[in-house]
C-alpha cells in the first residue's frame, strides 16, 4: 500500500515543534515503505482498493463443452450462473504517539526517532499479524484478533480450509477438500508434497470441470525443521529419499515464502500451505481491501502541550474462492488423508 497521507495542524511550523515535523514525517514514511518491501501480504493476498464501504466478490459457473453439431448445425445454448459470493467490509484502525515539549527543549532526538520508528513498526506489524492470523484462522469459521471476531469463511460459507466445500450447482454431491493431513512420523515429505500437489491439480469448478489450478508457491512459518524439509524436497536435483540417483521432478517448480508471522505449528504439529499464485490473482481468491491509506495527523494537545501524531487507516480482508490455496498438516484432527 504505497503512500501515506500527512495532515498538519495550523501553526505547528511556527511553534516549538516546527523543526521536528519534517524529520518525523520522513522517518514514518521511510519505515513504512521499507517494511512493505518485506511484507508477505501482497504475495499471498489479492490486493484491491475501494471507494465504497464494502466490495462484493463472486464467481461464475463454467460453460459446458463445445458440441459436435454436424454440418450447418445450430449453436447450442450454454447457461452460466453466478457462483457463491463474499462481501468484505474494511474496518477502521487507529494509533497515536506523542512528542513532548520537554523532548524538543532538551533536543532529545533519539527518543523522538524511537517513538516514530515504533509507530511505523506498530502499523506494519498490525497489518502483517492480522493477515497471518486471518489466513490460519481459515481452519475455522472465525478468528479473534485484538479482542474482536473476524469471519474466516470462503464464499461458500465453509471455513477457508475445509474437507467439504460444496458445489453451487451440485451441492454436496461434488464436495471437495483443500485441507489435507499426513503423518510426519511415517510419510516422507516428498511423498506428501507430491500428493498435495496432485490433489490441487485435480480441483474442479462448480460443474465438475477440471480447472487449471497449478500450485507454484509453498508458504511456511519460520521453522528451521520445516525449512530444511521443504528445501530438500524442492531444491535438490536428485530425489533426497533415494540412493539410485532418481530425478527430482519438483526442482524449480516452487517459490518458497517463509512468513515469520505465521504460527510455527497448528494443533501442535508441523504444516505448510500450497498456493497457485496466478489462480489466486485471476479469481480474486483471497482479497485484501484497502479503503483509506494510512493517514497521519500532527497536532498540539491543548491539555498537555504535546505534539500528538495520530494514525488512521481502513482496511479489511476475507476469503472468496478456496481453490487457490490448501493447508497440509501433520496429524490434523480433521483433513482429507493424503
């Protein structure tokens, strides 16, 4: 989310705080932009903006196949209907820090810089934590963040990661799963990855037609053990489980994202996520909605005479199409067995 809006109160430049305004602005802007370059949000979510209070995301069921109609045959009529839909409403997020007159009088720029840095970090960290918690919260239908509940269902009303996603046209007759489990104690990681990849490649649309889902991204927490497993499986030219020099077909297929804000385990066990980055973007699977970019207002508190810096933003996120991502975990209490 590039750019920050700054609003300065009347008379600040002529006050004791005047010379501190530009340096504080620069510190906030530089820190936010630097953090955004490392952020995983835009690598996992479908980034969108809006000028409305909410946005509706939907899909359409597929067309039928072309038909052999013979010579001079009429064009068949193929019906399309709207699939499941999801409405996402951004919410308002705020924070504030103060620069006291005493800090300015004592030329305590170190403390002023520290507060500006902490303010920037707090904003970026909040977005990153919210995005990560929402994603893993997709194992259920809600998650709690900062004492408030947020919806984590996909457009079909099921948890983002579920074993029984229904079809819009065929109901539970065509139920599908994007939540898979394995047993780390007995299953080799390469076999697990192969099976999870195959299952995603077999995802169907609402009419049962094979889609073009091709997972290309592995998302893992900052776990040393999981990093070693993943990179052994996808970065070795030869099969890491074989001494017969078998070719490892997984090499070069994956972009691996290590997200520090993800929990290291789910249900006390290791896990990873697979995502088709192109499908996610094309079908707006995991929308992140920015309504108002970070707006920072500088003013003087009449009660304390301090220079207050108040930050406000509106953003939200949710899940539309579950087919762009899958969660694979060791010994999950629920999940389709690989």
